[in-house]
C-alpha cells in the first residue's frame, strides 16, 4: 500500500470518527433544543438498576415523565454514561454528587430537569426489585392472614431493603412468617430462591399492623363491685395493636367491676372479675345432708363466692361460723 493510499484511509477513518462524535453531540443538542421551550418534563434517575450492555446508558437508569416527544426520549435513552460493572461482580454505587457531575457533562442545562437519588446502584445482568415492589409482594403474602381477623387492618412502618438484586432473572422471592400474624409489630423472613429451589440468600424484614375492632366501653362511670349488664355497655373501635389481648371481648359472665372504669374507656380483662353467685351479706340456706338426714338453716354469707367455691357463712341462730360450698344463688352446703 502506497503512502497516498494509507493517507486516504487514515483520512476516511478520521472523518468517520468525527461524524460519529458529531452525531452524539447532535443527539443531545437536538434534544436540548427540543426541550428549551417545554419545561413540563422530568428525568427521574432510579436508585437501583441493571444493565445488559458494556456501557451504562441513560435509558438503563432513568425514567422519563411529562411532555417529551418520543424521538427526544429515544435520543436521550441512548446517551452513554460510563462502563458497566463486570458481570457476576458486586453491584457498584454512585452517589448524588458524582452522578450530578456526570449528567451535567452529558446533558448540559437539562440537568435542572433531573431528579437524582441519594445513591444509584448498578448491577450487570440479572434483575432488581425496588423497595415499592418488595413491599407489594410482602403485602400480598400477609393479606390473607390479616383478613382472618374480625376488624379493619392496615400495614405500615415496613422495614425492608431499599432494593433487592437478583443474579439471575429466573430467581424468585419467598416470604415466610415465622409465627402467626398479630396486631402490632411482626417480623418475617425472606428467601431468594433459584429456579431449582436452592435458597441463595436469606433476609429479614418487619411490618407494623394496625387492627381496629369494636371493644366494649361503659356508657357511664362504673364503680367497684358493680355488675356489668348490657345496658351499661357500648362498642367503640379501638386499635388492638396498642392493646394486645388485654381488652375484654364482651363474652362470658356474669361479670362484676373489679376496679372503677371511666366513661368510654375500653373495658380490660383486668378491670372485671366473675360476678359472685352469692355476695357478702346475702341471706341463704345452709344445707347439711347425709344418707339418712337433711337439715336446713338460714345463714349469712361473710364472703363473695361463685358456684363450686367455698365461703364462710354465719348461722343466724347460733352465730357460729362455718365453711360451706356454694351450690347456687340461694344454697350452700356442708358435710
């Protein structure tokens, strides 16, 4: 090859390089010009993303919102930023400061329309699940358990990773509850599982569940030893997450007030006690019965007592005190 031919080929290569560079500049310049008169758009940079090619492009790490022409979006998506991390290696992170410098270099004044995260983390290959997507998966798993409660529920205060990378697109996520769901704070375990069922990674998370249920409350102040009757009770919604299992469910009885309860306050299990069948001061019959003899005498109860319990009574005639077993509201017995 002659010197002249080598010169011509070198000139052609130089021209081609300049053409490609000019086209890249023209793409950004034309996009910039197309958006100067229209500011109703944003480029939102993701906090986590995956790339498939050797170079990270703007379209790999950004979402476009607003009134941007399709051609402008396409041109901006093809803008190359930096080399992609090696496949199979740990994801790399770029903080907001460095990210802003890089985008300013390639986008110019359009950087003012960019929304940047605190950190952008990038992985080559695989897939990534955002924190919002991860939260939706957890809610889907927990919802059937929450519906088993008789009340209105809400999940909040999720403690989850900001994002979750998978090394293979076929990997999946399993959420497992180590114990039954309950009002209040709940911990759970997450597993990244390969397509052949192998557990690749374990993670933990937690969520707070509010549960509003109607609980019995007095319509007026209740005093100690007052018997609970239906006309003294109304029902109000309360958050069981802050009450646990301490609230009375309104069942069973009869019940008696153990400690005073204010109007509208939830009636707690600790605030009531079984109502005695026989109360202190009641006049009842004391029965003595053997195989051949049955005697009955009037007595006064000196204690409260339920059926089957033993209480002290006093003979109204002899004033003698004896221990008797409560049979019903009118009768106690001794052997």
